[in-house]
């Protein structure tokens, strides 16, 4: 469930051009960080569970880390895309 401005119906959210480049909205920073940590662990677990041999496991990344963009990365994106 996402919080939507009262002028935009929830059913229309995914199709509304205003939110084209925003996959989620109204998520706290701490919740986003928690999600990144959870996702990192989930991907590593997936690699471990789906590798059929130690050799195949070696082909996977040693560590997968999802994170939020830094302030600098956000500034670059704003300059490039105008958001």
C-alpha cells in the first residue's frame, strides 16, 4: 500500500506520468535502508541455495550489497534527469 496524493487515485498510480521514475513513494529512509539490507541477504541466500557445487558457488559474487544512493549520486541524477 502506498500513500497517494488525494488528487490521484490508487488504481491510477502506476500509470500516472508523475510517478514514472519513482517505483515506491512515502517510504521512510530507515525502512528503505532495512529493505536494502534484507534484499542483500536474500540475494546471497538465493546464490547459496541455488548453487549446485562449490565451483558454481565461486562464480557468484562474494558479496551483494544493495544500498541507497549517496547525496552526490542523487545530485548527479537530478542534474541529468531534472528531478
